[in-house]
């Protein structure tokens, strides 16, 4: 039981760290692109609802693919 808890904790920590790094990289690329587009550091334009929906659906698909990695294949 303790080994299962250790594995689960390690999975959460690794997933959280990976999510943090990917999120920071995405924010950096978004800010850098906005800076290049507008010339100086300003507030980036608001994300359209349709774009936010597309990103959300892509994230749902990514999470489903990651969770499918835990399924044992025959």
C-alpha cells in the first residue's frame, strides 16, 4: 500500500512539474509573439471565445491521450 502511494505521489509530482514547464513555455511563447507583433511590451490582445474553445478541446484530447497511456495493451 505504501509503495502504491509513493508511485501515485511521484506521478502527481512529475505531472505537475511537466504541466508547469509546458504552461510556462506556452505563456513565454505567447508573450514573445505578442511583443514581436506589437513592438513593445504591452498587454496581449484578449483571446477570442472560439480560439479559447479550440484550445480547450485540444487540451481535453491531450489529457485523454495521456490517460490512455495507463491502459494495458493486449
